[in-house]
């Protein structure tokens, strides 16, 4: 029997060693060396999970022309960042419910059961006693007062919930601006492509005219080559504009949480109205930003949370009063020696009040108070720094918009003058008064003017959105608008 037992024991140890070795080989570990790239099954599993869904999160009608408001609405409804901020706010709301629960008593159903056998000294002899006990009871605990501890926790939870809600608003503000920026950049790219197409047609017209005049002996070969080179340059610029438009279209789709190959049709930039003047002053815009920016309001809510933490830390210096009680039934069985046992049943209750006042804890409360005060001062300093940052952002955005407004007006005037100059040069060339080089030069100037006009229009619209983003107008129900 001894040899058989030892054999089983050795076999068990062998299987255990084998299993442990197999697990150690399969378990994740650090890279074996610092000189080689690490690969494992865990990495491949994560690579598989990182692949996007096979289908887009929502459908886009490729034949529909979307306005900016429609695209923003779709992005707000489907962008995963809004869901992240929303779930964070819901978690903070649950934290507030947890903090408020401390105002109510805690009730627990408890069942106690046990058996005990010992020797009781009765007279000169020990007598064996057997006792069995079964007690279903209701346990109640309630903190009567704590002089600010629970109130401070509730205030902190409220402030954190407010901060989380404001962070949710700020997420929407950022998404709206990201979509608007991508939208106006696409309008610019689309307008640049349209302008390049018109420039190519003009260059082709000039090249055909030069070829005809060369065939009729009215132009020289260098004139024809210059016109052909201008046509090739215009075609090159068009291809670059087409590529830039495709990239801008992909950026817009990405900002909406879609795959970049999703094609979205947008309005042409010529259909969008442009502001003509600046309505507010810089000071008014800055004051509005202080009142509306959700990130500043979020930081101020964190200052409130820090004040509530101070309230909690201060409550530790004062006594607290607690109530606890048990009530229920007790059913017991008892037997002494070998005598017949018996059962008994009766009510059971226990009530107590505890007044607790910590007199000394090694300066722990003092350090907790100092920590809370320092965090409050830090939060306040961050709010002050954010105010300075917001003022600078609004001032820069206001200046950029004012500059974009002047540039757009200048670009419109330049385009009108370039169109007249090109028409005059082309007409004069037909009469033999101007050379082909003058026509080509006027055509290039017109192409540049068209490009600058489109860019100035899109920049003005983008700077309007940027100023609204910096002031917080983007997420207001009725944001102030620039005068048409």
C-alpha cells in the first residue's frame, strides 16, 4: 500500500509540473529582449479587435446635397465622442445618488445560526453543554449627524456632475467646430477645383486661338508654345485641386465618425451668404465667452467640488452620532450532559447610540485639510489661467475674422478687375493690339484671382465659425449671428 500511494503521489506531481510548465509558456510575459520587436497571440487578438465595423455607423445619401446644419446634426447623433461624454455624465449622476444614499438608514436582513459544545463548571464537576442557536434579525444603522461630512460629499458629487455635464457640452462644441472646419475646407477645395476647371477652359481657348493664328501665319511658334505651356500648367493645377478635394471630403467624413471613402455632397460656396460687417466689439465677444464657454464653466464647477472637499475634511474635526439596532427572533436548542434537550424561542433586540469624536490621529486630519485647501487653490488658479487663455483665443479669432473680412472684400475686387483685364487683353489680342504673352499673363492672373476669391470666401466662413467656437456661441440655442 505504501508503494502504491507513493506512485500516485509522484504521478500527481508530474502532471502538476507539466500543467504549470504549459501555462507558463502560454501566459503573457514581457518582451524577452530589448533588441527585438515583440509579437504574440494577444497582440494579434487586439489587432483583430481594432478593425472597424464592416458597415458604416449610419447611412449617407450620396445623391443628397447636405447643409452644414444637417451634417452637424448627424455628427452629434453618431460621433462616439459624444457617447463617451454622455456615459461619463451618467456615471457622475450615479455617484450623486450614492452620496445622497448616506442620508438614509441602512437596513439589512441577517440570519445567525451556530452550534456550541463546551464544558460548564457547576459545583465540583464539569458538565457538557450543547447549544444550538438560530436568529433571524433585522439590522439597522443610521448616521444621525456628522456636521458636514455627508453634506460635503453630496455637494462634491453635485459639482462633479455639473462639471461632467459641461464637459459633455464642450464635447459637442468641439465636434460642431470640427465638422464646420472640415465642411468649409471642403467648400474651399471644391471651389478651387471649379476655379481650376474654368482656368483650364480659358487656357484651352487661348491655346486653340494661338494654334489657329499660327496656322494662318498671324502668330509665331514661341507664342503657340507659351499658350500650350499655360494649358498644361492649368491642367496640372486642376489635378492637384481634384486630389485636394478628395482629401477634404475624406476629412469631413472622418470628423462625422464615418469612413473616409464615404462621399458627401455639399453646397457650393457660391450659395452661402457672407457677413459684411463685425457686429460685436472685442470686449463684448470676450465677455460673452466668459459667460458661455463650457470648459470655463466646467473648471468653475471643479472649484465648487474642491470647496465641498474642504467641507468634508473639516467635518472630521467634529463628533458624529450613529444609531444601530437589531431586532428579531431567537430560537435555541440546549442539552446538558446526556439529559433530554429542549427548545426555546423568544424576541431579541439590541439598540445603541454611539457618539464618536476623534481626539488624535497623528495630524492626519490636518494634512487632509491642507490637501483640500491646496487642491482648491490649484483649481482656482487653473480657472484664472483658462480665463486668460480664452481672452487671448477670442481676441485672436476676432482679429482673424476681421482680417478675413477685409481680405474677402479685396479678393472680390481683385477678381472683378482680373476678369475685366483678361477680357480686354483677349479682345485686344484679336485686334492685333496686344501680344499673346499679354493674354497668357492676364489669364494666369485671372486664375490666381479666382483661387484667392474662393479661398477668401471659405476663410471668412471658417473664421466666423472659429469666433463662434471661441466664444461658445456654437452650442447656444440662439447664438448671436453676424450681420448679413
